[in-house]
């Protein structure tokens, strides 16, 4: 069973997983710029980007993070919601045509109540050369398996004292 499909109570900090790769394309960058309104010329203007420190257009950092999160095979029966993205840091640019993948690990677990728990997952996003391009921690609200109610304790009629 894939670790990201396990019940909350079967998870443990330190468990690791890896995803398939995904190539970042011009279509991704154009669509992301259109959807978000982030038309920074580093991403959308080849002539401008040529004179930039990166020497060419690069993918938006949040696009890279979004694609990476989408690569993580989260079980819809287990993951109730994305609660938080924290500690995101972008280490290197991702160029158009570069393939990214995720090396992930479970960092922390905390029961919330009888029905849910909080799972912190660290994502190391790696480029085609396996170098780190971004890192972020996702906090996921995870469904717990139903905890059976305790059996009721019935009084022994032989030990009951009349009032």
C-alpha cells in the first residue's frame, strides 16, 4: 500500500515517497500567467528575460510549487483538505522544458480529534539534474479510520443492590 493511502494511525514521521516527473511547458507558464494575472516579464517576455540574470524565461515559483503538489498522489479518501503551505523556498529557476519531480517525507503527525489528524509533508522539488529547485511543507487534514466506541458495561443483576 502506498504510504499516502494509509490510515492516519498507520503513518509515522520519516516515511518517504517519490513522484513521477512532469515537464514544465510554455503552455503551463502562459496558462498560469493568465489565470493568476502574474505577467512578470521574467515569465512572459522572451526578449526581456534574455537580459535578466537567468538569461531566459523561467516558470513562476508558485507554478512550480503547484505542479509539484499535483504530482503527490494524495488519496481522496484520506486527505480531507490542504490546511496550510508553509516554509516555501525557491532555490533555483525552472526553465521551460525542464522536468521536475518530488522527493517527499512525512515530517510530523498530530491527532486533531477522533475523525481527523494533521500530517505535515515536506516536499523537495527537484529539477531534471536532481538538484533542489524548491522546498515547501504541506499541512494536510487527514481522515482517521472510525474509532470504535467502547462497549457499554452492563451491570450484573446479581451484584445490584436495590435502592
